[in-house]
C-alpha cells in the first residue's frame, strides 16, 4: 500500500496562531488555493480512497481531494490532531504566558513533554501507526490519501524514523497542504519522501 499523507489546508486559527488540537476553525481562501496547488502536485498518483481526520478542516481538504479523484471519503479518529489538553483554544502568546515550560517544549519539538489532559507524542504516533498497519491489511495494493494534521504527521514520522527521544520532532514539520509518501509492505512501513512542499511556492 502507498500512502499520500497530507496536512490539511490553512485555517483561520493557523493565521491567528491559536492552538487548535481537537478544536476547529474554517479553511481560509488561501487554504483553498493551497488545495488546488496540492492537486497539481499529486494528480499522477492513482489514489483510490481518501481517509480524513474527523475535524472540519481536514474533512474540507479531504472532500476536495475525493471529488477530484472521483473516489469516496471516509473519516477516522486515529488521524485526528494531537490532543493539546489545557492548551487547546489558547492563542500561542497566552499559552506561553500561562504554561511557559509546556508550551516552549511542545513547540521546540520535545517528544518527552506531557500535556496535562492531553496526549504525548508517543501516544499520537502509536495510534497513527496502528491504524496504518490495520489499513494495509485490506488495501495492500492501493494508493490511499490520508488527510491529517501537523503534530500528528510530526509524531508519526518521528516514530517511523526511529523515535529518538533526543531528536526534535519539529524536524518533520509539514506546511499546510504539504505531503509525505509512505509505503507499507509485509507489515513494514517505509518513508519514501516527507514534507514535500515545493508546489506551494
């Protein structure tokens, strides 16, 4: 199975630097332009299925992709963004003021940080990898598009690249509507390319 893993299009809260997590905000006009650029970049992949996080911003992105490729779109909670717990819905400046240690470590890409009432990097990576392994059992020869989130993609790629607790996950950051190519064969997951964003410039 080949996976095209995509970060959703730009949202209003992305612009305003508000921590979304499991909360949501609408895709911007620029976000829809990003989706069009993404379509041009991935048009030659034989995508037969689009699976999206259940968040509105991911579903909006995923539905445009599904319509373009003429396939169905499903939703799955395992693709949702990292739960930011007590930080969700806060502007970055407020989060940094009230919870400076957690916020600075989170955005520096420290994989060991624990967010009160939220998820860890390892927990996010584990649910994403488990889902991909299960998905591959019934779609072994398919090319599937997964629409997910920035921190979820970071955590997933960090784990697939070795899960080194000394490595900053921000190395694997994705711009809105950038993508990674991941192959799954014989239960092994291999990252072919990651963070592809040349179509956005």
